[in-house]
C-alpha cells in the first residue's frame, strides 16, 4: 500500500468508525447469524494473489460487522460490559503503527516506561501505597495465573505437588480454578468456600478449611478473595481473609478485575479496604475503566517475588544492567508484550480521574435506580445486593419463564443480557459498564422486560384465568 493509498483508506476507515460509534444503537446487539455462517461465507483457502483493498473493506462491512456481537452497543448489558471510546481506538491505531515489543527496556524504552508511568498513576488513583509493582497483561485470567505461580514459588515449591492447597469463594471466577490447574494444583486441592447471605466468602469456614487441611498434611499456600464477583458482584471480606492467611504464611491475591476500578472515586475507596496489604491484585481497565480490550493490570507487592518465579534470561536476551532499565519479560510469562499502556495513557489523560470516577459513579447510581424499580414490581425480585453496576434479578414465576424471557429479549437485538443460576434458581444478569449506556437505555430495557413478560404470560394463560398468574401491568419508572 502506498502512503497515498494508506491515507485514502485510513481516512475511510476512520470515517467508518466515527459513523459506527455514533450509530451503534442502530445495530442489533446480538447478531442474527447461525454458527458456521461466516466460515461458509468466506473462501475455504486464502488468496494466492493480492486483492484490492476496497474489496477487503467491503467484505468487512458486509460479512464481518453484521456477525459481530456489538459490545460497543449501549444496551450490551450482559457478562461485564466493556467500551472502546474514540480515544482508546486512536491509541490502538498508533500503537500498531509503532508496533514495539516491550519485552526489554531496550526493545522499547517508550513502551516500557509508559507502562510504569500509567500503572503508577493508576495506583495513586486507586489509593494504593507506592511499593506496588504493576505490569499489564492481556486478561485477569492471565494475571491470576501469575499470582498463583508466584505464590507457589514463594511457598518454596518450584514445581507443583499434591499437597499445595488454594482457597477462594464459591462465587469466585472460574479463572481462579483454571489458573490453579494450569499452575499444577490438584483439582481436589482447590477449595471453594461457602458464602453468607450476601454471597461473601465466610471467613469462619475459610479458617476451618485451612485448619482441616493442615491436619491432613496439606500445604495451604494461596487464598483469592474477590471484590465484585462475576455472578452477583459480591465483596469478600479481604481484611479478615488477610488476617487468617497471614497466620499460615499464605499469599493473598485480590481479584478486583471488575469492582476495583470504582476505587478511583472517593465514595468507593472502601472497596479496596485491606487490598493494600495483600500480595497481589488484579484489576481490569478493559472491564470498567473504558479502555478497549485487552488490558488487565497485575500489581504485586514485591517485584522480586515475580522474578523468582518467572525470570529466565537466555544469552540472546541479555542486556547491560541498569537499575532504571526494567525488562518486563523477567516478571511474567510472556516474552513479547504489545504497547497496551498507550491506550491507558490516552484514556487517563483524555478523561482525567474525576470524569472517569463520575462516569462510574453515574453507572452505579443508574443500576441502583433500576434495581429499585425492579424490586418495587410484585412480579420480580432483585436476587442480590447491588454494590456496583450489576443488577441480578428474576421474574418470580418460574425458571422456564426467566430463560424464555432472556432468550426473547436477546433475540430482539435491542438488548443483551446474560443468564446465571443463583441458589439453584434461574436469574438474569444486567451489567452496566459501556461508556454510552445512559438512564434512558435502562428505562427502555426495563419496559421491554415487562412488556415481553406480559406478552408471554398472555400467550400462555387460558382466557378464563388471565390476570391470575402475574401482575402483568407495566410499571413506569416514576422514581
Ligand atoms: C471477577 C472476575 N475475575 C476474573 C475475570 C476474568 O477476566 P478476563 O476475561 O480478563 O480473564 C472475570 C471476567 O468476567 C471476572 O468477572
């Protein structure tokens, strides 16, 4: 591609993105596509000869976009929503232009040092002490895997054995179990501790489990409390967990992949209570700091603990020693590391802490307002306390109705919600987190939920008993 062609197509791509971001609401959130349809639509083999760039862009619009689940849609409210605002998109473009590999300081001083600068800024915004050593990884799953390996090595085990035992709550994210398995921890030595009525890990049961394991010759080495669990956004008692763990010289890794970023707002500083004394923390700006996928921040109390676990320097990577020249590859699994800090830097600077904190605060307020409306309706219940921006709710009628309701809503293309089972009951998760989601979107979704459920009830109820099953009248949001 010549520089002139690059300009032409580059401007066209930026125009396309600007239009897309402005009109994301017009796209179905969930695409109307069958499994395998893109595979069938594209040629079975790659082209032997170059293709005109116009054709590639056309196919992007015709074949790719309509089959994309629109995570940028303001009514994407499933899983944990994320965002790619223009600032982050431009940073990704520029990072791709420079295309550095931040494995060594020498291989990209800019990417290496910007990672240190942005993670130090973020640390301060979160109210954490200066000793934390941060690095950017792709996902929280990778960050947690690093924590578990470092914890194992710190306990004196360079390799796994069948005694090492790890603890988390029953509501902990599956990445913890997966990370433990990948680190060689035996499946039967992963303890998922029961929770209390607020879905928070019960420290008394944690302490009892550790005692029982010690009596059976196990080696408790790591505990992972969560701040903002995936299923209900519950908060484990980090400080109490820490006190228990410290008695047994166990590593404490705090999974605040979702909930942690709220601490940049003074009102939510408390969510990281105790985390500052833990051994490691994961927090995902790609979940809830409006930074595009992927960017997970892994903080460790002492960078030497990571070096003990991950440093291996072959001759071809050796560089001259300098205390200010950090070689990030020695502190984690990946050698090649892309320039992710650029999009964090662009986001932090374009918005500033106060604006980002206000956005998060507004989303939490909107989620709470919606939860209050749902709780006030006799046909619905809110199934868990709303600490952050996740509302977990269900129609009181039946599991089958909730599943069908969810399916109909998602199939409408106007909203995306996700399912879960909570205490054996089918619930619906609604997670606010996209930067464009506003109160009108939530109001519209609540109306859709009620209307769809009423239509379903009307279709199923025999004429004679209509009105007995549910209070189907739509409630307006006069809050
Ligand atoms: C609490 C929590 N931890 C970890 C993860 C895993 O995140 P990632 O997709 O970045 O691996 C998630 C994902 O939703 C999560 O909610």
